[in-house]
């Protein structure tokens, strides 16, 4: 269509399906350019299509151009999809993308706030991979700075109180808490000997060992949720390149009051930012400058960072540094993940004592499962606050959206197991002359490629679970409205359901969820 009209075309789905499968308001955008009314332009465009194999009709309606896909096209596309399930909804994008997400400090287990960015990032990654992008998932390990020193101190404080049984241990205002410190202290004692638990001069040594152990906890927690990374970059390994990177910044860094500043105010920041403190310690921003220089030197076409919403003000200064390094900061896209609030049976979810007053990602996975957690965090725009009740996602009925979708896929497998015709007959059946309801279901099932492309390009991954919920609802309604087994049209109707199952299975896999063939149920869906 782009080739036919000579420009990008916005396609919409009419609420009233009688108008067609798709509509475009392109005539309105052309009206000023062509100095004609949208209705005249739409009529001229409609007549220019003539006989096109993909469409059974192209009509002008009040300035809109309406398209109805032909029965032949839908039937042939459906058969191709069933013959090539691994290629369904794929594309061949050429862009090379570096996607950085999670990047939580290696000082403790992942909490529920990290989980939202993790699921969002991994779903984007899966969508991009499916669309053919050359995308790399990267975790930036902040293993330098005060937070790592504090990890060593926290382990020693825990050990002095709980292992060495010292009395009157003086706890500072800021330190890490949580049951994970017990295993770290025990592991350190076994690895180094008990002396390291009380020797303040060895805190750094203890911390550097412990942060690697914490990263193992983090990686395991992510793996439980089917999230994996291609590369890990350690902040501690970047500072050997500090002098070279600062030289690239040129006059855009300066010294004042014993500190080193970046001229970020000239790029829209509130004020210039410190990158090296007066005691010689680099700030958090310093590590990010060296890291982003390394990123851009690797030569990707586009860079995506997923950060917590509290990092919003940080974007300007990082982009300023990228410009000062001689790169195009427009190639960096920063997406924000908002906070999460949990309820349980309508009441605020109690904090985990073993986690140190945070809700651990692993706790929620244990309670409702990986599939439900992934579905929840992918089902709402990442930059809006999310509140949900765990109890709703433990129900085995239609009120639980992931159950509702999974049950649609399982229902299709159950019908196939009861078929009175062979799979050969089903695969060979024609999908023409299905009837209006079946045609609508077929069209909805074949929309997945458009949904995948839109969800990734708009960065709104919630469009995928929204689509799957809608498709599942259509399937359940069709199941009750249309008798299939033992009818004259059994083969073609079951072939239609195979297409629906393929879309559900593919869509769920792009959310990191495996479709189920059998399910226990508490109530009929």
C-alpha cells in the first residue's frame, strides 16, 4: 500500500466491521497539499486501485478509504502461516540495536520495581528479535562506588551481630538489610575464613567477592522469569579508559572548587554536573559517560535504555555527554518504568522480612508464577503507575486474564482431540465460505503481525496482551455460538481454530510465556 500511495499510510480498524477490515484517513492529510476535498481525494484513490488481488473492495466513505481483504488472500495467508509457523508474524528489519535494561546495583536481590523494567525490556527484546532486528540485551553492572563499599560493611555488620555475637554493634544510618546477607556472610566465612567478617581493612575485598555472588542471585532470579542477557558490562572495568574519554570531552569539562564538572547546562540541564568529587571519587554520572562512550564505539544504529522513573532528570545530562563525545545523542532512546504497588486480597502486600523491607521479585514469582508476573507487567504502559492484586492472578477462572488466554489455547487442543476428521483433512480444508462470524475470527487471528510491529515500534508492549485477551474472548464466544465437531464444515472450522491457536501460542511466546495444551479449571470459561 505504501508503494501504491507513495507514502507511509496510517491504517485503522473501523469499529463497525461492515465498513471493511481497514480504513485510512490519508485523504484528509492530502487535502491541503492537493487543494481538494478529502471526499474527492478518497474517491479518486479508491478508483485507482482497480483489481487488486489482496482486496475484495476498496471504497471511499466520507473521506476515508476503506479496505476489505479478499477471501482468497486471507485463506492463502492462513494456510501459509500454518505451514510455516516459525515464520509467522516475522519481518526482516536491518537495524542494529543495543538494549540495556534492569542494570540494578549488585548489592541485593531484585525487588518488584526491578521486575517491571525487566519484563518490559525482555518483551521488547523478544518483539525486536521476531521482527528481525539485530538486537543485543545488555546488563550494566554498577560494581564501583559507594554502594559496593556499603555491601562489604553490611555483611560485616550482619556477621558481627549474628555470627560473632558481638554486643552493642553500632549500625550506621545507611546499610543493607535482608536475609541474603546471611548466606553471603556464611559463604565469605567458608571462602576466606572468619577473620574477614570483622576486619575493616578487608571490607573492599569482601565487597568485591560478594557483589559477584549477588549477581548470581540476580541472574538466577531473572532466569526463573525466562529473562536472559546477551552481554554484561562491569562499571569497574571501564575506568582504565577514563583519561582517553575525558580527552574526547575536550572543553566541555572543567575544574572548579576542586571538582570536575560537565557543561550539561548548555544542553538544557538545570546546572552543570559533577563527574569527579573533590576527594577524587567519580560520581555515578562519570561511569555512565565512559559506559556510553563504549556503547557508541561499538557502532550500533540505535541505543535503548530502560530506567526507573526516578531517573527522568538524568536523561539530559547523559545525552549532553554523548553529544560532547562527538556522537548523535538522538540515537539514544530512554524509556522509563514506573513504580508498582501490590495488593493481596485488597490489602497492601506485606513487605518481606527476609528482604529488608522490600518486595522481592522471587517472592512474587513463587506466589503467582512466572507467567502471571510477566503478563501483569507487560499489560500496562510502562510509564504509568501499576497497581494489581495478587489474588486476582491466582484464580483459575475467567477473571484471571492469563488463565483466560491459556484456556482458549487449551480449549482448541481439546476440540482437536475430539475431531472426527483427520489432521490431513483439516490441513487440506479450504478456508473460503466460512461465514461472517468465522471470517471475523480468521481476520482477528491473522492480525498478529500488525500487532507485533505496532507494539515494538510504539514501545507499547501492552498492545500484545490486549490483543491476546481480545482474541481469546472471540474464540470463547465462537466456541459457544458455532457447533463444529461432527458437522459438514468440521475440517475447515478446526483449521480456523489452528490459526487462532498459532496466534495465541506465538503471541504468548513473545511475552516469554509458553502456551498450555491442557488446563485444570474451576469454572467454565
